[in-house]
C-alpha cells in the first residue's frame, strides 16, 4: 500500500478532472490520500472530499495566510479539527521565503502556537510547513515542553537540520524534488536519515517529480518519489513502500 500524505486536491487546478485524478491514483497503487486544507476558502470543499473512501483530511491556516484570517476562521478551524476524518492539524508553521516575511514573523509565530495548541488539545498530529525558516523552526519547537507528534512536510533543510528535527520526534516528508538532479542536499538527507522517519508526499498540484517536471503534480506521480527513495536507500520499491506506509499509519493513526 502507498499513501500520499500531502495533497491539495481541493485546488482549482483539479476542478476539471478531480475524479479522474483520484481514480488514476488508486489505479497506480496509491490506496489512501491525505488532503491538506490550509486556506479557509478550501475548507468546506476539503471536508466534502474527505467523506469519500480512503481520503482523509488535515485542516490548518498556512503561515502565508496569517494576515488574511480572522478570529472567526480560528473558531471554525477548531470545529473542523474535531471532525472524524480530520487526522491532523496542518499545514501550519513558518515561511520566510518571501521578501515581506519579516513583517509577519510575530503573527506567523502566534498563529503557529495557537494551532499547535489545537493539536495538543484534540490530540492530533501536525503537518508542519517550514520554508527558509528551519533554524527558527527548530528553536521554536525546542521551546515546547511537550510538542505534538508530526511531520516536517516537504523537508528542504540540511542533513544536520534533518537530524535535529528527527531527534525532536518528527518525521520528514519527502516530495518530488528528491528526483531532481540538483537536489544533492535532499538526497543526502534521505541517505542519512533512518527510513523509519520518512514519509512520502506529493504536495500536488505543486512539485511534480522530474519525469513530469513543469506539469501539474498529482497523487499517482508519488511512485517516482518512492522509486528515488528506494534507489538512495538501496532497497526494493516494495520495501520502501511498506516502510513509509507503516510510518504514515503510525503517525496519523490511520
Ligand atoms: Zn502543501
């Protein structure tokens, strides 16, 4: 069994052929999909989607959206997190990628802390977004006496940072970029980190693997990421699928 642990199928880019995309995933051996719904405008759509067989959902407020949301959104989020099919809070975290990020750092940290609070209160794992913010992220997480379990989604730090987050108890989400020729750092991370700490994800419609680079990504393409992990770890595809799936089931209580 293969599980795409991070998809954004509610995105408009799937409006024209969502059912076909999901069917293609199931036909390719992807048996479960976790829909990540981190913008309030997609929440209702994602909740509907999660009522289908083998699709689960995570709700959260993305760090790039912290200025757009209101207290009401947080109230609604808290309700959504209690939904049966909601298996995690996410994606939440810190994003220092864009030029104006310094203006929202305080707000990003407040929002992140508030949502970590929901995860603790409702005993759900977290899917963490950390873009160009890994050192701050590690310091932030270290400041918690007890942090929820979770995954650093689309990990893009150094092997050293990877080991730090793993020692905090987190899994690493590995995406399509591991298949890119220039992703030496990420390949090295996959090589060095225990496979029992790796999850696979597409982050579709973004980050298509090399074979489909430049195109819309979709859950069936996760096979390419898994192939690359198997090659780096020098194990069979089946073994890589089995272990990463076991990791997923363990983390998200599926
Ligand atoms: Zn994402």
